[in-house]
């Protein structure tokens, strides 16, 4: 394991031990719901399924349902399809707030 990976593992372990990881996850959930991220992602998912039903629509993004057929799509396929859009939809303000909380946590636990 390289030095960066060791540091990430140590920080993650400390976040788990102190309960901060769960608090950060709850904060993220609340912020994403508050800013409408969940609704936006839900609309994106509906677009994927609608484009499957209406073959006349052209989609720039890879359409895993069209490629594999609805019966052969796995949850992992759907996650891979939706994740990039989901990450892109997270507002910068939410990312900055979480980053600041993590930095504060690290400053308070400088002995890591």
C-alpha cells in the first residue's frame, strides 16, 4: 500500500471511529435533498427509461438499456450509467461545505 492509500485508510478509520463519517453522510443526504439533487437525478433516470421506450429520440450519452436490453441490465450497469451525472449535479457549495468539515476534522485530529 502506498503512502497516499495508507493516509486515506487512516483518515477513514478515524472518521468511522469518531462517528464523523456518519455525520458527514447525513449532512450530505440532507443537503442533496434540500438543493433538489435527488429530484434532478430521478428526472435523469426517467429520461433514460423514456429514451428506451421512444426509440426516435437520440441520446448523446451511452444508453445501457438500449445496448443490453432491459432484461439483461444489472444494478451495476445502472449505477455506472447514472453515477457520472449524479456527481456532476452535486452543487459546488455542497462539495465545499463537506470539504471544509473534513478539513476541520483533520485539524482537530492532527495526530493522524
